[in-house]
């Protein structure tokens, strides 16, 4: 694997993190072989799987809920709560046969009624799920009996299985949907672990579901997601044994973890798309020349190496390893001279831009500081504003209250889930294009890979040309853990954690 690491000076704080975790001491943390201490990078904004697009939510809820189908370790979609399915010849009726003997954490038996109630809630415009668009092609949901659910479509919809395998399609109990239960604070699913407690800024605690439908799983008795936003504290925790797994590893920490015989790294190229997003509704970012200038100003490889511990440079809104990826990385090379000329031509040299950063993501803050310096060198003044994650989601992603922002878009099982946001300008960067929108819609109705790829190629090309983002790259993923942890798996495309088979040797 290619890895380019630029070593930067980091002052490590001597801190004691023992009091944050159940047990309170290194000896007890190591001895508690049935309790997983997970270092988690931030607070979810909600624990309702249908009400958010936040990755942190789905990373927790992967252990609380199940979906009808799910990706296996190779990314193929396989049976889960639905033990089988069949599709009509015209691709308009999808019939799912449901697994018997499954119970929700509140004791309710799992039936077709739960599936119907779940997706009617997701589709309800009053509820306002950001994922309702995923099921726009569904005309009705039929329940012929307790073990069968039929999705009847208005038109063929190639991404349906992928949508049903993703976190927002978590199956909820119909009785609690009808009772307007507060899933945001108290999730109830059929998953391998039951929700116990969420202490904001501290931890989320889950306990083993002894009635889980997979025989003998999960192995762990308890999972604590310990909310720790500082990279140095997470790394210290895994090196001392107070944490078993951590989700943040800085560039300078990789050699330390690799050298220590008590720790190891789970590595690979992520399915993430690292971006510097631009609000194209606002001046001067509504001028293509300014967006081009910002793209020329950024040294993408340097951002990846210093802020994100390495990665592959991209040039459009698709992760590097995706089969639909098209390489436009050379369209806007790092060229400060060209960037300065474009800024002058657009008369944008006097503008001050609001650069909003999610403060709990240390790598994004580090990247933001680098962007600020690179833009200053070509005559653009960017002023950093730090916000917490919930504020970022509400004010930046939902409210478009920013000029520039640094964020990462997570992996998707199907390109439609990533690109459908550009069918209209109601996305956070305010960009759309009629030809891109039509290509995205055409791909959605198309079953064959090569034909879909051509449709997506045009949409990705327009994104690459009009650059509502600086498309930086897909980074290398580093999950650090104690050497005695086995069975850990991260869903490659969804960037969520499957903890069902985790155990300690």
C-alpha cells in the first residue's frame, strides 16, 4: 500500500484517561474480557437512524439495529432479517421473505408489520427524513402475511437493495412507531446489542442481546463507546490498554502503534471522499473562476499526508476505489500562479470567506488550517470558525450557513445514494446541473453496470469541471486496537463497525 507520511511535530500531553471508562484502571480494563472499550471520535447528533445523515449515528446503531439485507465482508448484499427475496421480471415488485423467531429488544416479535411501519415512517413527509428520497420510487408496501413484505415500485429502481442494506433502513418495532417513541434518545431494534445509556460527551453503553437471531452471537457482554475527541488521548488509551479499539490515529502515531507488540492496525484505503466544500450560492463562490482558483491553490497530496495520514488524490465526487470512479484528478493541478491570476480576473481578492470547521474532528481542523494558509498565498482571506458537530449538521449541512467547510462524505453501497443530492440545488453547496440530474435519474432506472457507469461518468465529469468542492481524495483508514482483539470488521463502503464477532484472545 502506498503511504506517504509527512512527520509533523506534535506535543503529547501526559494525561490520565482511566476515570473515563468502566473499571477505572488499566488492570481492570484488560481483565474485563467481555467488555469492549471503544474510543469514539464524537457525539452522534441523534440515535434515530431515519433522522440523520451523520456517520457517528450509524457507527453506533450498526450494533443496535438490523436491516432486511446487509453487506457481507466482501461488500456483497446478503440476507439479514429477510432470509430471501425475489424480483418480478419487470423489476417492479420486490418480495421479501422474513426470518422467523426474531424479537425486538422490547420483546415484540418481528413481523411484516414492523417492516411496513418502518418504511412508512421513513417516507412520511411530516417526519421529514433526509432519506425519504431513497424510496421515492416505491408506490406501496404490501404485507400479504406476517412473513412477507412486497415493495411495489413506480419504475425500476436499481439501488433498492443497497438502500435497504444501509443504516437508515434499520427496522423499528411497529408498536413503538405507533406510540411515537423517542428513538432519538432510546433506540430499540433487533440487533446484537441493546441500548443501555447515552451520557453526552462521555459514552454510549450497549449490552449483549441474549436473544439475538444469529446463534451464539455476539461474543461480547458489553460495548462502551467512549467519546474522546482528542487524537492524543485516544492513542494513549490504546497504548496503555484502557481502550481496546480507537477510531482516530494521527500520522505520527502510526509508527508507535506498529512498533508496540501489544497493539496493531487495521488498515486499508477508505471509501471516504475528503472535500473542501464551497457554498456556490454566495459571492464570490458563485463565480466558477473563484472555485477553480481555490482548486488550483490546494496541494491535495499535502492535505492527505499531513491531515489524514496519506491517501489517494481524486478529482470528482466518488471514492478512489469505487467501481464507478472516473479519474479527473489532473483537471486542476496544484498551481498557485494560475490560482492568483483567476482570483484577480474575478475581482475576488478583497473577499473574506467564512471557513467553518467541526471542532471535534481534529484532522479536519488541521486540514482547515492548511487550507487557510494555501488560500492566503493566492490572495484569498479565509477566517476559521469552529463549531460543534450538532451545530455543523444543523447550520452548515442543513442551513448552508458557511462559505467554505471541511468534511468527509462517507462511503455508499450504490452511487445513487451519493449523487442524488445533486438532482436539485437543495444541497448544502447549492450546486446542480440539468445534464447531471438527468444522468443520475437515468442511471437509477438502469440495471446494467456498463450503461449505469456511462450515465454516472457524465455526472461526475460535470462535478469535476464545475468544482463546487475541492475533491481532495480518499484517505487511508487506520483503526488501532489491542493485539488480543479479534473478529473486528469495518464495513468498507458504509464505514460502520460490525462488532458481532469481536472477542478477546
